[in-house]
C-alpha cells in the first residue's frame, strides 16, 4: 500500500511525532493509522495521541437543558460544509432537534426522525430536516444523541463543534461548579468517568506500550523483574490519573482532582457525555 503525504501529515497531527518517524511507522503498519500510532507510542515515550479526530465531517453539537424538569439532551447533527454548519437555519435546526429529544425522549435516531415536532406544526422531525435541506441544498443527518435526567451541568464550545453534559447526584448543586467540570471535560477529554469504566482492552494496550517503552530504554536493561513490574504499575497509575475524569487534576486548580472538587460541593459524579463533531461514535 502506498503511503501518501496526506497520510503522513494526518499521523503527524495526531501524535506530534517527526515526519520521518510518521512515515516509517505508517510503512511498517501497512498504512493502518491506528497500528502506526501504536508503533510510535511504543518507540517514543513522549507521544501524546489526540483522540477523536479520526473522521472528517462538518456539523454542529447542540444542547438543550430544562433545569426545572431536570432533563437535558445533546445531539450531533452533520452537514457537508463548514459554512453551512454556522448558517442560521442549520443552527436553529440543531437546537430544535436537541429540544425535541429532551421533551419527547426518542429511543433511537430512527424513532426521533418519525416523531411529530414539539411545536405542534404536525410535521415530523424528518420533515423539518428535509425543509432545511431544500432551503440550503446540502445533505444533513442526525448522527447521535444522548438524553439525561437529574442534576445536570452543560457546556457548549462557542463554535458549536464541541459539547459536554455531566450528570451528578447531591443535595445541592452550584451551576458554576458543574459548568467548570464540563469545561474541564471539554479540555482534557477523559477516556472514562471512573477507573472501573476503562475497557480492559485499553488497559492491556497501555501495559503493552509501557513494557515496550521500558524494553527500549537502556537504563532498564539490568533491572530485576520485580523492579520493572513496579515501574510498569507506576506508569499505568500515571496514565489512569491523566485519563480518568475523577482522578484528573482539575484544570482550574490542580491541587485537587475533579472527584475531590465534586465531593467538596456535596456532589457525586454519575456520568458524562462529550461530543465533538466528526468523532467516530
């Protein structure tokens, strides 16, 4: 398989590795981007992978919250071009769909499209989308959505490309604290809310990468196996602290973790949802 300059550039953007290292890794991986990323991480301990940029797409993430009813919805609606993603009619469409989801609780995208609109017009959600497609002459689709009920915080990036919901339990809730946690999630992109939520396959992959990093480091050549194992445990613990939400140092005050911040305010994290336009869901 031929490796193109675009392939090398994409891997470079994901990992910040040198161009020649990216080309070599892609060649070794036969053009497989995921495999090439793993090769780079095993060879270069400082590689930081930018997750969530695997698919090119335009669109918008919209959020609707109703604090009185304790319900919220987040939806990703896709289109073909960046100008349309910012167009007034498309923005209104995405916002209406988010409100529809919050109020009508569809079970799937298909069920959502078949629902009558909340506005009493008699049209379905699919009709509403078709109207905007006819006006703008560009294809659009609902990619994914999540609806939550309870004590909820939210954050939307100013350009509509990223949105976050966080669900907590507690007797009191400060909206600013929840918004700050959502902004933290937007910035730090945790892989899971809790350590127990990290898929075993990811844990095993991180262990494998750490082992290969140690094996490639001459300083560890003559260290006893039990010492090497302790180093591996330390590396995994560090990785979990960097990637699990409740363990991450809070971006506004790194003297405490997100879990500790919530606890200080009498709150317990239940789950979070983070959508970025173009991610593989």
